[in-house]
């Protein structure tokens, strides 16, 4: 998970790795790791919003509860398949149309939608926040966490403090949908996407496919070998899933202040630099933010 803040970004990551992978992961994550992530918190009571247009601005006012559906799609007692996750996003949009918008930010290698939920009161002064999960497809709990957060933010929007409501929340619960489906149907431990390279369906480790420092450390922290679990792909942003993230963020009208990518299972908050030991320009700011987050989650 990576959190962008000002000129740098904070990264929370906790990958599901084998013991061999774990060693590599530790070297990849560098020196800047912070404790930790556990789930805590409660869902509060419903508060339903409705938009009215006044003087060109959306205003959020309470209204009645949405109709109770015959089948409750989503719970957090089990893991769900992709179609259930996507239906859950669509239901949130139907229930809270004033603040929730679902869009398709791109297509996966196999042509599946990459769906994003945006929660926003449409205030032009809002800053943007990014939350993604299951970029590593086997890390199902990351999707559970961000869908939980999505519902929590949407259902209680009016009751949240301004620090929550003055953000445009961009939530992508399954950034690697092909891999996610594959983990439900064929191989529970599949981590990469389902790309073909060098004539084989080898997959690319999508969070090694971003451009900053791509391949700078050779085989330290990522790999140029297609069959390797950390294969970074033939070029930065070679994969449609990572390109979708880039294009969404660069095309955003509101400036992104936070970029968080959720992983499992290490209890770590990670932020830059991941590929060298020197502190990044915003190191103290990110360290402070990471420390506060760790304290809240502990
Ligand atoms: Zn991961």
C-alpha cells in the first residue's frame, strides 16, 4: 500500500509471501518500515444522504434509509468473489447516489473491468485520496478491508469529521481482477496479473511495474525474469492495470494527497524510499503519519 503525501508517498504494505519471498521482501522494503495494521473499529448507524443542487454546489442532506434488499450481498465474515465485490460497489452507488460514483478506470489483461468507487461531496476544494487492494491477487483480506472502509465512509458520511468529508475517496477494491478470479478458480496462491510475456502466461508483479526506480536495483526487490514471482514486466507501466492507476491519478481534477495500497499479511506500514536507504524529502512527515496510523491500528 502506498500513500502519496505532498512530494512523496507513504506505503503500507504487508504481503502474503512464502518464507523465501519474505527474505526478498525484507530487502525490498528497505529501512523505512513502521508498525502495523490490525482491524479495529465499528460500523456506526446508517446515515443516508441526498444531494440537492443549490447555487451550483451539491449539498448533502439526510433522507430516508435505502430500501432493504432481499439479499444482502456483502458481509465481512467471509471472502467474496469478484462479481459480488463489484455488485457491492454498484449497490453503494444506488444507495448513496449523492456521494458515490462507480466507474471503470481500465480493463485488465483478460478484459475484465477495473472498477473504482469514488465517494465525494463534490466540493471543489477537496483533496483526493487513493485506496487500492488486491494488486496481489491472493491477498484477499486487503479487499475486505477497503470494502469495509468504503461502506463505513459512505454510510456515515454526514457524521464524519471534516477531515473525512473534505476528501475525494477513490477506492479500487480489486486492482488485479484477473489474478483475483484465478485465485478463486485455479490457484489460491497466484500473486501476479495474467499477462503473456515471452510467449507464456507468466504474469507481472504489478506493484513492481510502476515507473519510479523501475529495475534500478537489478534483481534486488524485483526481477527481470518472467517466471519469477517478482517479475517487474518488460517496461514500466507495461500492464493495463498499472496504466489505469497512472491515468486515473494524472487525470484527476482534485490533487492527490494520499496514496495507500493495501496488502497482506505483514503488519507493516512502508513508505519511500523502497529502493534505497536514503530518506526521501518528506521523510519526517511520512514517518509522523505512519506512526499515527500504527498507533490507531494497534
Ligand atoms: Zn502484496
